[in-house]
């Protein structure tokens, strides 16, 4: 249905404008888009005009007719229509594969389908935005114009989709990040490179401290490794062969080529190789918050969600075949517990299995895949199997969470690797006194801190739970007479590791409360003459309003318990 609506939109654009060149128009998770090369620049004012023409096409109830043509006939049609992009797309179709077009009325498009029976079956749609898109995603290619839309089974579902889009725009981490002064991206420094402001950096620090504590508790050791490495290292790992276009240009250091690291794993492997390992040493669980650098095209950069420099919560497990199943179960449970602490409870998984071209012993693949599947079943996680979808070097699990808008995000990955232990000749001495190849597992729980933080901002709409909030408490003295008492309360709470500030501005307390609410401060302490005299505070909660008068000791105990329990309020923010 969504793809058919994209097709109708393309037909409408061809009716409204002349000399339209078509590229592609796929459906997406929530709608569709189509890329055009047009003689004029589109604006939002054009969308109603295109929608009106779509309405006419739908009311005509035109059938979608599938036409199969020979390659010569297909080329002839596209050349006569001067559809240069479609001609290039035609070249992508392998020899011997069927070439199909779809017609509705006088509009015909190279397309493999499928489509609805007719345009009249489309019941509800809306064009929502326009964006630029490089042809085939390459910056050196022409910039096309992309029209996005949504399509639903009925008007009620369409209204719900539009409401979700509106809510997503309100929660956009770039918008909230600016409003709450969390981070920025500076043109003078470069796109895709994040500057963490004090409040954003405070949240990141909380996340990192929690991450480290959980890893130490979970039997991991923390590593720190270099940001650059010799070219030979990346040749052995295979990155220069398979990943060079995403690596930054080499730098000359004492006559040798060095590259900024795109991944951390080769460095962890080098640490493994500093000693001869015994089966008694295994498993080794090594984790690092390692910053990596990858070239991403400017057209795909997106706030914190797609960047060029980011910090992975990376870990590698080296173990024996006998240990692998228990290690995978342990890792899956670890991921679920950590994601749950951040408020994500609805989690599903994808299990990707051995592709046709793969490295490593087949029995190892079977054991690895079975251990991944057993862990998912043990934790009762719903999952789908992507048969043959694993990397050439090992099977994997991808864990996906749903946020407050019911959007799915892929976060945790548990990936076997049979390639790097072979390439770097990793061994351990077994009980039999002989050398054996260890199992190696790449593992990330949060993905990257930048992307995870962007997801958190949108999930909570910037209203973080107390344990994550950059400022947990704001003290609001009624007048300057209470300012000294406010400062003493601030000092008292800060000594108890509570993140607190004083709003000492000479304004009415109502204005201070409104500002604190807009800045999404969890708790406000209102101090007047009575509070000062009795050495207490009046507490106001961001969610539930006034909470009454309380002593500092009782307040500190209450806040500590909320932080310890990582309490997540379910009440909707205003």
C-alpha cells in the first residue's frame, strides 16, 4: 500500500510538472518517499497541489498493470522518456532476471512491485516533507529532491500517524539539545563532530560511571587503547581491504602510515597477545569506552544519531568452546538488565545465521548459533531469524528496544568473530597442553554514547529521570534574605552527591518555577522565611507539584532512594 502510494505520488508529480526525471520510490517503516530530478525547486507550498492531483488519480481507480519487457524494450522506453536515472537502475538488474514495469493510466515506471490492484484502494495519505538526497547516496552525484509521505489503512490511522510525527518533531533531540543546552555541532570544527556542553557532559558522565560500575560488577576489566594505529595493523584486521572508504586519510608518522581507528577490536587483540594464555585464564572479558572515527557522507549525518566521531561501549570476550554458551547467556542478561535500568523494557531480537560465504569451521558456526539462540530462549526474548544474514566472520544477535513513541531502535549487538582470531593467530594452551584457537565475541550494549544519548533525549523528551538528570534539584529562595540559607542548603546537598544549583535571580518565585519547569528540573526547593527559621525546605516536584515541607536529611534519603532504584515516572509531561 505504501509503495503504491509512492507510485501514485510520482504519477501526480509527472502531471503537475514537466521534464520530471524519476529515481526510486520505496516504502519505509512508517511511510514512503520518492526521489525526483525536477526543473524547479520544490517548497512546502507545492505539496497540496501534488496531493490534489493524487486525489484525482485515486478517484479514477486506475488499475496497476504489471508489464514484463525484454532488456532492449525496457531500454527503448526509458531512452524515449529521457529517464536517465532509471536507465542506470536498469543496468543494476542482473542478466537473466525478469524486468518489470508498472502502469497506472498513462504513467509507467520501472519497478519490481508489488502493488495494490488499483489506485482506488488507497484510502488515506499525507505528504509531510521535502528533503535533498544525492543520487545513490554519493556526494559527487546530482542532488535530487525527495518527497516524504505517509499512507494508512483509514483516516483514523492516518491521524494517529500524523500525531506521532508531530510528537517526534517535538522530541527531536537536536531541538531539545539546543533548548536544554546539552550539545552542539560547530561548523568551524566540522560536521558530525559533537561538542558536549556542561549539562550534556554531566549526563554522559553519569552514564559512563554507571557503565563502568556495572562492568566491574559483571566480571569485566576496563581497557584504554590508542586512537591511531599503524597501517599494518588494519591490513591484518582486514579494515583496509574492506572498510578503507570509511577510514580517515592516513597520516605520516616517522615514515610510517597511521590511521585513526574505526574500531577498537585490533587493540584488544594486541593486549591478548602480550602473554601466552592458558585455558585457566579464560574467559577474559575486556571492555572499553573507545572513541572511534568513521567517515560518513554529509547527507546521512543526523545530529547525535549519525556522526563521524563517537564513543562505543565496546567489549570483547575471549573464551573456550566449553564456556561459550554460558558467556552468551550472561551477556544477553547483562544487556537486558542495563537497558532496563535506562527505562527500556520492550526488547526484541534478530538472530543472523551463517551466510553462503563464511570463514571458520562449520561446527563452530553451529555451536555459536545454537548458543545465541539458547540465550534468547532462556531470557524469553521474542526474536526473528535472519537466515544467512550473519557476517562472513560469525553469527550475531541484534537487540532492539522500543521508545516512548513505539519506534524501534537497534542498540545491543553480540557478534561472534572467527576471522580475527585466525588473522592475528590467537591461541591458548588447553588442558591437553596443546594450542587451541579461542572463541572471540564482539559485544556492545548501548551502541555508541552519542547515538544512545540522542535516543534517550527523544525517549524522555528531555525530562530525564532523577538519576540521569544533569541538575537534580534547584533551590528557589523567595527573596535575597533567604539567599544565605539557600547557599547552605546547596552546600549540604552537594556534599551528599546531589546535583544542585541556586536560582538567586531577583524575580518572583513563580517566574523561577516556570523556568525550572521549562528546563525540566526534577525537584525545586522553595525557601521562604518559615523554611529558613525551621531549617526545612518546601519541595515541589516537576511531575506532581507541591510535596510539602521536609527536613534536609529526609529529602536526601528520599532522593538517594529514587536514584538507587532508578525510578522512571510514567506520568506524561506537559
